[in-house]
C-alpha cells in the first residue's frame, strides 16, 4: 500500500505543479495579448502619421517646384494637369 500512496502523492504533486504552470501561462498570455493590442494601436497611429507626412512632403515638393526648382517639375505639372481635369469634370457634372 505504501508504494501506491507514494505514486498517488507524486501524481498529486505533479498535477499541482502543472496547474500552477497553467495559471502562470494564462497570466503571461493575457499580458501578451494586451501588449499586442497596444502595439497594433501604436502601429495604426504610426501609419496614419506616416500618411500625413507623406502627403505633406508631396505638397512641399509641388510647392518647391512651383517656386522655380527644376527638381520634380514634371511631376508637379502632371499633378496640376490632373487637378485641372478633375475640376473640369466637376464643372461639367454641375452644368448637366
């Protein structure tokens, strides 16, 4: 009987250790999930900021070329032509 009791006690100890490990892993998993959510939010904010800065940079390139800079002059002309076409389309739509 003593041998069986020893085996049962060992099994109980192992079971308790496993339960403790599960609890720790669940806590760690919860913390990691929170961190993922925070990082996703930060990433989204950074992407929005990047888009804003890219638009600002494009505007500055166009303004620079309009002030006489030879760099990006062709791109600026194309952008202006595209804007003029959009305005003409809007005017045509309104006159219909």
